[in-house]
């Protein structure tokens, strides 16, 4: 009796299993080139995603600004800046002189100078308070929403000023609140100039370039995503007879790309310190700012490592090795007990991965939907494969094998 399947025909279980029939050498090289090219594009896509989230996502901006204020080094420098603004825009010496007797008018200047350091410490404590942090968050949220509108060349708002073609973040409200908390007179506070506490975000000659860059980022976010998915998909499709191997290669390539992004983050921070730090005194603060401001890039990198390893491990799990078969046999009682129980367990696992995985990629729109869909398809393929291999699997049999193995190991 002859088999209905010709020996020359590759047999692919689950659509990703290996076969003894190899594709032409040129096709295998093409698969490798596509995976390498997709991984390179994935790095650029990740950098584009980071810029988009960091600069254009208001929730991300507010979260970053909150972390900046919570950092002691950065908060101390911000307190120094605000006190300097108060001293530069108000006559502290005259304010003190008005409260001193005539015979002590001459010491108003030295007292004002001596007050600078304790005033900075007091402002530092005020910045750490819940009330000021709430004001800081509200101010940053309103400012960023307005800034995004400016960068996208939409309607402008009052939170961000564009006077003389420049974009500035207005912290004057915070300066006034801190002046009140320090006990300065109402007349002195009212005399604060409008530009007290303003921080220039973009110069006038940079605004047009920034708007063009934002437009490019919006377009690239879609194009690069489609390109990465298309290249990886084409590589797996062309790997006829060796699709499991191709899937495993995709996983390792994603993991390597993730490590590369983590390395870019680390090197970028060091280069940024050298470029931005005004001197040795400012290096520590600059480092803290850059680490916090670029942390999402590090998270995206580790997300790539996480998902890449998951894909590579899955490709190994469905493979023909003795270890993979033993693991499938050990899992078979859980997988074959009931489709409902299996999928409820899978939902719990996916929620755990979604909450733990660095980069919070599940909430990234199309990527989240794609990752969820691939996760469901992969686990369903694994379930069907285990059902075919171990249709009579039971938890009791698995426990018996485990105790037998344990008893043999102990003797």
C-alpha cells in the first residue's frame, strides 16, 4: 500500500514546521536579506515611535515632566532657576529695606544675599509638595497640548507663546505662586514682568523645521510599520519548507534589534551629556534629564528583546527536538483539558505579559492589535499540534511520569 503523500512534497505542520526539502539557495539568501533589512527598518521605526511618543504624546510628556520634578538633582536646579528669576525680576533688597528700621537699612543688601540659599532650599521643598506638583502637571499638560498644535501648524493656545516667532513655555504662574509662598508683598509680585520664568522651547528659525519634522514623523510612523511587517511576512512566506526556522530567525533578529536600541540609548545619553552640559557642575543634572527624557527609547528596546525572545522560544517549542517534544508533552494535560480552560489561561498570561512587558507596546495602536492577533494564532497552532501528538494526555499521567523521574533521580 503506497502513501498518499509523495516523498518529494514538503509536509508543513501548523504552517511553520521544517521540512527535509530545502528551498533553493538563492531563496534562502533572499529570506536572510529580507529579515536583515526588516530588522534595520525596525530600528528606524522604533526611533520614530520614540520621538512621536516623547514629543507628540501629551500623557507621555506629562509623565516625563512629573519624573523630572520628582528627581532631587533636577528639582534642586529648577529651584535655583526660579529663585534666580525672582531675584532678577524683583528688588528683594528694597523689599527687605521697607521692613527694616531706618538704622538697619544698610544691611538689607547682605541679608538679601544671605537669603538666596535658604530661599532655594525652601523652593525645593515647595516643589516637592503635592500642591505644586499638581500645578506643574496641569501647566505641562496645557502647554504640551498647545505646543503640539503649534508643531502641527494648527490653532495656537495661550499656554505656549509664539511671540516674535519663538515658542516659549510660560512658568510665570509658578514663579508668582512661589513668590507668594515665600512671603513677598503683593505689590512686588504684581510688578513681576510677563517674561519672568519663561523658557524658550523653539527659536523662530527652528519652528518651520520642527513643523516639517513633525509632519514627516506622522507619515513615517505608518509607512515604517507597514514596511517592517511586510518584509518579515515576505521572508516567512518565501521560506517554503523552513518557515519555523524563518520565524525563529525573525525572533532573534527582533531581540538583537532591541539590544541595539538599548545600546543607542546608552551611547546617546553620554553623547548628549558632552554636547549639552555647560560644565562639570551641570553634568549630573544633564545626565538625569537625558536618562528620564529618553527612557521610553530604552523601554522600546527591551520590548523588542522581550517579544523577539518569545517568538524565538515559540519557534523552538513547536520544533522536532526531543526537548521541545518533552515540553509539549508536559504541557499537554493543561492544553488538552478544555479549549475554554486553555484560552482563559492564555488570556491571563497575555494580560500578565501586557502589564509587565517594557515599552507598554500593547497600547500602541496597530502594533498592539497585530501582536495580540499573532499571539492568539500561535497559541491555537500549538494547541492543535499538542492535541494531535498527545490526544490521551491527562494530568494524572503527567504526575506519574514526574514522580517516576523524581524517584529514579533520587536513587
